């Protein structure tokens, strides 16, 4: 690809404390309102006008040395070959919307199509959405394979899709690439995720407050399928440190934020921590309720899994939460970042991200990273683009430095997948998220979570490809 020579070189420096954290220890929907539906037509390669959310995303560089055309091998040359059909399935329902992920993957594909494509072939993208209905999800998967004739799945993010479709993907030979949530996104051979998912992202948030000295944890999350599985990780970490943890679940959309905030603060106590695992709009309701009731200083720490890492939430909270909320960030902190990766992200979001309603945030980063990896894999194929060749290319990705993850991304031929198991921690700073000054750098998720330990026993521990930051 025609990317700058320094594309994979990182020039930022990180504090000695963060580096020490790496050595010593060595992540749901943005407020999306995508127009994509379960019966949507395939995405085209045309460049839609930027929305206000994309074009005015806070923290974006004032100017970019890297333009959107850097995404492809032939800048300015539209791909005209036979299309490569790729599909994606995302949850989109009241209180839970992951569609910014597939929409940003589609934006990346549109950029590539406008700048050379995949060896001259455009990607024809089939993003669909579902509402946590198993029969609907199974039907969509079969529709994508048998009617739309997709040869690969890239951009999946669903509460139960991995559970529903695991056997089907295996039967048809598809190896999917997505942003996982359900256990099967990490415990089966045919899906690999760029993110940690809610369990391991919650691990990261809990791990951070434990490292800072929290003496009790109140852990709360959406009452959706898989809550016991998710809570098992944070509970294992707390138990290993001898710190009590109390688990809660809430029906979403939230209608009683004041009562929830009061309950959590009371449970955590003045030397404890409240840890949230919700989509940004739902987490925001709880945090704003805490502020309205003057509860934000009644606990030592507030923390959140990765979905909270969006400028929408930081801006909505305002400066009163500066340095008080700590969010697990599974991908590169973007605010103020001028690396080539960050610049390309902003350029693609602005020029092609009209459907990415949440703007800058973890979900759009996940979609971008999925697009990067999928394109990298597809470019390696020299023969026909088939389910077999695309799956083989996905599985062959090894140690790929996306510029977005702490570790190089490896799919591999493993019975389970957790390729992203090292994270950042960020905190609000006047309407944007910045890396936490203490312990915010790339840190391995603790193997006190038995599922993390099991994956590392199979695949090893990938080193950090992200040098220290200041």
C-alpha cells in the first residue's frame, strides 16, 4: 500500500511509570443512529459527504499530513475490477447499538475502493443489523453466504452473533474478523476480534482500580445475555487481590439513574471504586446522576469498560470529571495524536464516515482496525477471491502492526482467539480522553482471569509494539 515510510514507526514517548506497569503486569455502543438495516443494500464505493459528527470530531488534528488517499495502493484511482463481497452483522436495538463498527469498516473499504481497491478489485460491503434475535441472526448469516455470496465476514459486532453462528461459520469454512462480545467470539476457532470484548475490557477497568488501591468494587452492567460470563473475569481479578466485589445488572434503556448511582456509591464506599460496563449513553446517565446528586467524590475511583472511551461521553460529562473517571481503552488514544495511523483515521472518518454517527470513539476505531486488517489480508491473495482463499488469508495474519493496538495482531490457526490482550487506560480532560498519567500505558490484562491464562497457554503472549508514551 502507498503509505508513508514511517507508517508503522511510533515516535511518541510514554512515562517510566507506564513502562514499568507493562513489565510488572506482563474492551459497548457509541450513540449511533446508522441508517443500515437488516435488509440494506450493499455499500457502494462512492465517497459520502462528511456528517457534522465526523467532520467536527473533537481532538482531530488541525491539519493532516496523511490524507485519506493513503489508505490505498493507487491514490485517486477507483477500483473497477470484479467486486469482492464482504459481509458484517451488528446489533442495533434500543439501548445497544454497535453499528458504528461496521459503518467505519465500510468507510475504510470505501476509501480503499476509491484509491486502487484490492489489486484493482473493489470491496462490495454487505453490512446488516439485528436485534438480538437468534433466528434473525442465523437467517442473516445464511443470506450473506447463499444470496449475497460474500466470501468473508469483516466487521461483525453483536451481543449473540458469535454464539448463534459459530457452528455455521465452521460448516461453510468462514473465518470471521470482528469486534467480539459473546464468549464464542473468543473461545472458538472461526472468529477473531480486534477488541477484548466486555469481559476482558471490564477486566482492564477493574485491574486499573485495583492497582490504584481500591478496597472494594461495585461492578454494574447491562442486563443482556452473557452477564455471568462477563462478571466472572472482574470477580477473578478481585478475588486474586483479596478485594471484595459486588455485582449488579440493570435493564436498558436505563430509567432510574439516580437510584442506580446511589446504590453503586453506597456499595463501593469511600475507598472503593464503581466500575461500569455499559454503552456510552447508558453509562452517561449513571455518571450524570452521580454528579447531580454530588456523589462523584463519594468513592475513590470511577471506571468503565471500553465503550465509554468516546468523545461524546467526555464532552457530555464536562471538566468536573477530569481525572476522576478511568476508562479501559483497547485501542490507541486518539485525542491530540498526530501519528500517521491517527491522521489516516481522521481523514477516512471525515471523508467517508457519514454513517458513523458517534464520531471519534472506540467503536469507530474498532471498525477502522478491522478494515485495516481485512485489507492487509485480502491484498495477499494472488488467485480467486473465495471463502477458502479469504479465510486462509485472514488466518495467516501474524504480528500485523495496525498502529491502533498495543500488540501486533495475529489471527492464527488456534482453537480460541484473544489477540488483543494488552490495553491503555484513559481519563477525561476537558471534553476529550487522554492517557492516564499513572499506569495508563500499554498493560497486559491479568492472567488472574483464567480465560486469559488459557489463551496465552495456547498462543503465547505477544509483545507490545507500542513504545512508551509521555
